[in-house]
C-alpha cells in the first residue's frame, strides 16, 4: 500500500466507493492473477482522489465462474461521482485498475 498526498476526510459516499473499489480489485487479483503480487496506490489530490490497484500476475484471464460483475459494479460506483475508471492488462504483464474520483462532484 502506498499513500501519496495528504490524507484527509472524504465525503462518505466517495470514501465508501474508494473502499469498495479497492476491495473488489484486490478480490479480482486474487481470483484471476494466479500467483502474483498486488500493489495499491491511494493519491489524495486537491480536487480528486485517485486509486490504482495493479498486479503482476498472468495476462490471460483465468476461467470465470460466471457470477462476477466486479468491473460493472466498479464502473457504476465511479459514475455516481462523475469519475473515470480504466481497467485492463498492463503493457509489462499483469492487470491494473485506475480510478479518478472528483471530490468536488461528491459534495453536490
């Protein structure tokens, strides 16, 4: 875990969204990356919170159990706060989930 910027209190919805996204991304890494290491970065900016959850696991997807909606759920959570989510294979192997959550949009 790496924390960048000055941690501060976030609006409750953004805080919960960030927690659940990190939780889901780590769950996905455990399920699909095979033997791998995960890295979580939380960046506190002046106008946004940024998250990055990456792993160095396999690049080919593991067989699905068919009941997962993790990325869909993450996208829906991020959309509630006018944020962005980018998820996919990393160029050097593994997978990454990157999220940008505007803090200003959350205070509406």
